[in-house]
C-alpha cells in the first residue's frame, strides 16, 4: 500500500501537495538557498447569496497560510504575473464584516500580527484570479532585485519607518480637521433646518439649540457651580422618605393637634370664667 502511494506521488507530483478542499496550493520559497517549500492556499473569494461583502466579487483572491516574512508588497509582486494587482490586505483572520472599514492614517501603524495571516488580493480583472488558481511554483519571496529584510536589518527599517515626517503629518492632520469641520457644519445646518419642523407622524424633534447662545464656562465658574450644588445637596434632607419617618411625622402632627386642642380648651374656660353681667 505504501509503495503504491509513493509510485502515485512520483507520477503525479501535484496531487501530493496537501491542501484544504476547494483550495489550490502555490509553493513559495523565501530564497534560492531554501530547499523546502512553503505553500499558500488560495481560492476565489465568494460569499453566500444575499450576503454583502466589502471585497469585489470575481476579482478577489483569498489566501491562507501567509508566512510572517511575506509582506503586502512581496505578495503583490508574487502574484503580479497573473494580472494587475489593485490592492493587497493582510489580516489576522478572515473578515466577516459586511460594511466597509474606515480608512486609517498611514501614521498609525497597527499592532503586528504574530505568526501566519490571511490575505485578500484584489485584481483589476477577473482573469487574474483564474490565473492565480492555476499558478505553479515555487515562487521566490526574496530575490536580488527585491530583497526582504530580516533580523536586525528589519528592526532598523521598522524603527525608521515608525518616525513620521512632521510636514506630511501636519498636512494629513489639517486635511482631517477640514473634513471634520465641514461635517460638523453640515450637521448643524441640517439640525437648524429640521428645528421646529414636524415629521411624518407629527412629532417635533427637540434639539439642544437655544434662542440665545450660551457663553462657554471657565474653569473657575465650573468650580463655583459644583460647590453650589454640593452645598445644596448637603442642606437638602429627605423628609418622609422611609416608612418610620412617615410614621413619626404623623405622630408628631397628632401630638401638636392635641396640644393645640388643650390650649384652646383652657382659653375658652378662662373666657367663660371672666364673663360678667354688666347691665350699666
């Protein structure tokens, strides 16, 4: 049985490459000195019918088992023979989000993913995905014309790339703030237009906009307001909050009524005793 398997593997070497069902295997090597090959498992990216995806259908190649030394640039170069590559995105795990992600600044480097990753390669044409599925290897990641830095050279390069250019950073911050100010102005204009206007059901949306603009508080004014609130809370007492307080207040009220009744009674007796008949 073992001899038959060896003969079959010798006749059909492509069948000896283990790959998950539905995936094609592409052998790669880090350099010419490496003897063993590493395999990338690829397939056309697709989702279930009725499910939205941020990746374009029929033009996206899903790649598994991407090694840590394989960057987006090197992966794009390896697959450039299949067609023009539009974009390459490396991730820790497959993306299940249905809405597009917000574009992040190039100055904010995400935390590097330790170990192997997955990749989404978007081609300009659908023929690039078909060519990548039929691609044979092994492909070289690091060549003389495109060397991949490793070890201390990679650390030095990463440290140098972590230092942003002040002028480029200032331009990006200014661009972001202009877009943010424009967004806030549009929201305020929209809220002003909708103020006091009933909707389809007749409801009027209450906004925080007042008739007179309120001056911003200073730190000293805020501290005075907080101190005033603190004193107000200290003076405030919870009357008749608990059942025993309510019971005691009732008893005190009845005692005061009895006392007042006795006083009135004595006053009436005194007036009767002082009453005298004075015809003249």
